[in-house]
């Protein structure tokens, strides 16, 4: 698949505090040299927001879809539909990447997904890492680590990671 367009979808519910970090990281990722000539649109799906999430996203240059489903899957679906409508490119050359409003993607996140798509991959599912747990969430952090790592084999053995994260997901928009 030759990727000519990428739709980045970010579902958000009352994320005005964390969204700027996510959008800044996405802006860095979209400027990766490997993506020269690729059209990229970022869509924030503001789901049942009662804060300034939508306005903040617009000021940052993102497209915004507002809905009231209180459902991340429905928000992603609305964001994907909007991205495809804005991009108006062939689905066979369009990649959809999703992350979360409280996540910061690495600088090569989109470039790597486009590379995988170019190699014929139809989907990319990655992991997430929590960088800063709130001080009052020490028990939650410990439990998360315990459950997240439960399937990791002894050192040196291949790990078939069992987790799927919408915060690190990419799919081909159409048949490859």
C-alpha cells in the first residue's frame, strides 16, 4: 500500500488539561521527514465534553467532531468518518491511526505506521506506557504493571503481547 493520506483520530471526553500534550506530540509526528507529501488530518472526536476540549482542539488546528455518546468506540468511528470525508482520498491509499487524548505518541509514530502499511500490513497494534502515575494511584500503578506484564516470558524469549490499545492503533482504510 502506498500511503498518500493519514487520518489521525483522537477520541476525547473532557480532556482540556491533557489534550494539548497529545496534540503537540501528534504535530511532531506529522512533521517526520518520511511523511513528506502525505496529507495528514487530525480529528478530535469530542464526546460529551463539558469543558473546552473542542475549542482547544480547533485552536490547535485539529478538525473536531462533537458527539454525545460517552463511548470511545463510537467517538473513534465518528472521527474516522470525518477524517475520510475531509481527506477525500482513495481508501486504498489512506491509513487511519488512533491515539487517546491523554497519550503522547513518539515522534516516529506515524512514519512507522506508514512504513508498515507500505510493506503490506493492514493493521498495527502497539503498546502504551504510563509515564507519570498520580501520587495517590500507587496501588493502581502496581496492579497495572502486574496485570500488564503477567504474560511476559523469561528474559530473551519472544513475547506475544496480549494487549490491544486504541491509544496505539493503525489500520488501512480500505483493501490493500
